[in-house]
């Protein structure tokens, strides 16, 4: 089993596990994130919202992942906001694919706030989401202060 498959299995286990400690999932995600050594992780069409929230916690402490592909997971605004919080702390993810996830203005605004402080992300794909004027304006404002992002897409196809 590859490291990617092991990590996905661990995320699924954590999202289904019910411990007495209400922070169990978050603690385990942080631990797994610190041990994940993959430079590229493709979990497109494989996670639920809970899995993405756990992955976001892992990203906060991960120091090797540079490309993260999360297409078609239906993470919505909640998942995008969780990832945005992780991007504020993560200093290695350079490419992030979030197309087809049902992200709206709230999630885009959260990602825009992360872009204001993140200096690592060079490519962000938000194609085929529900981002409206408010989210697009937030992203445009973030680009005024972000000097690392080279490619931003949020086309509707």
C-alpha cells in the first residue's frame, strides 16, 4: 500500500472513529500530518467534508507537501474555510486544486484572507464552484498584497 493510500485510509478511520476526547480527530490529524512525507497528494473524489477538515489540521504541521489535489470532494464553504486556516500556517503547499467542490462566496473569502498572509502558494484552481461577486472581489483584493500567486482560476465550465 502506498503512503498516499495509507494516509487516505487513516483519514477515513479518523472521520469514522468516535472517541471520548472531543479533540481526538484533530490531535490525530496533526500527528499524521507531521509524519506525511509525500510531496504530492491527490485525494480528488475521495474525501467527505470531515476528511477535508482533518486534512486541513494535518496541513498545519506538514512540511513536505507541495501539491494538493482535492477536486470533486464537495467540501463546500466549511471545508474551504478549514483549508484557508491551514494555508495561513503551512509554508510548503505551492499548488492547490479545489475545482468542483461547491465552494461559494464564504469559502472564497476565507481563501482570500489566507492568500493575504500565505507566501508559498503559486497556483490555486477554484474552477466549477459557486463563487459569486463577493468571493471574486475578496480574491481580487487579496491579489493586491499577495506576491507569490501566479495562477488563479475560477472558471465555470
